[in-house]
């Protein structure tokens, strides 16, 4: 996950403990999630919107 977000494992640990995700990291999370079939937005990260169901991703 850290590699997908372009940060360190320590950063991921901090986010898991409740540290606010910076906007750049949130943008990376949105893009990374889409590659895994989960389409999310800033509302899911900051606004508490419920997560959508994951879609199947076709791998080339």
C-alpha cells in the first residue's frame, strides 16, 4: 500500500492510527484504489461517505 500511495510504511501506520491524510496522499489513494477496482472520492476519505462495492478489474 505504501508503494501504491508513494509514501512510507510509517506514514501508512500513522494514517491507520487516525492521522489526517494530506491532500496529495488522498489523491494518490483515490488513484491507487481505482487500479484495484474501488472507485472512491474525497468524500469517502474526508466526509465519511460509505465505501462502494469493489468492481472487478480486467488485467491485461
